[in-house]
């Protein structure tokens, strides 16, 4: 199993550009989520999904869109990049059964810089 | 989901036990307590989780207070590879990370 994979590893954008961060998992996990981590801070939840076709907002959803058309993939779209979105982005997945009692698996992260 | 409070940083000597505390006084009866750690430039890594009783695995032990308002992650013998930021998370429906405890292991 590859686990949770994220592409790209690094990305530089100009203000106003849009892009999609890719996340895929091969563990047949129902639950997938996106976090951002600013320097010296903990992770903050952006969006999450409990299954194909179902998404919801986390703590900091503004400026980001998600969709979940398959179990495996959960892309994160930046609509119009801003310098405040400079961060490291982590995708995670887990089974979704016993709420709260499940281990999450994290990807290696995408380091995004917006100029 | 419970808000958690952890010390910003701790130090430990190599090969000595480390006790990392966490307060979660607002935890509900169904919130699990999870611990993750994050090594530099990596994604978080699962360490251990529990609900009411103490838990052990190959990485660590988790001691949960009887009133569930606090817990302690125990690393039995700290190694240099254990230097990381440790996050305590009260999980109901979602994982909300705080700023964690940065553990320094001194050779």
C-alpha cells in the first residue's frame, strides 16, 4: 500500500492564481480531510469528507473548495490564491466507523508559497 | 470536541522516561483522547489513543485520569528519534489539533 499520497510536494503561486492540491489513498478509507499548518502552529482543519459525495467545512474553509467523487481521491482547490494561504497542507484519511476511535493516516504534505 | 492544553515544550535525557501531560477539562463522555507526533518536515504520526482506561502499545503508554479531564503520554525510554512535537487531541467527530508540546531529547 502506498498509503496517503499528495502531489505536488512544493508549489509556488502568484496572488490570484488557482490550483488544485491532489490527495489519494489506497486503503479504502471513508473519511478524508485537509489541514493546513502555518509556521510554528498546529494543524487546522479546512474541509473533510465522510464518503464519496459528502463533504463539510472545518475550522478554516474560506478560500478553499473540495469535492469527493471517488473513495480514493479528495482534491483541494484554491480558488484565488492569497499570501495568507502560504502554508503546508496535509491530507489525512481513516476508516469512519466508531467515531473518534480511529487512527488517522497523514500524507507527507504539500508546501505552498503564494507570492 | 474537547479543547486541550499542553505545555509548549519539555526536555528529557536520552534513555529516561518522559511524561507528557495534557488537560482536556471540557471533554465529553464519548470523546476519545488521541496522541499524535510530528517529526520535523513530516506529517503527523499516530501514537496512541484511548477512551477511559489506560492503554499500552509498542510506542508508548497512555494514562487517563479517572475523571477524564487529563491524560499523560508516557514514553518509557526516550531516544533521539522521539524528538518531535506531540499533540494531544480530544476527538468527537473531528480532529482539532492544538499547538502541541515540543519534546527535546538530550543525549
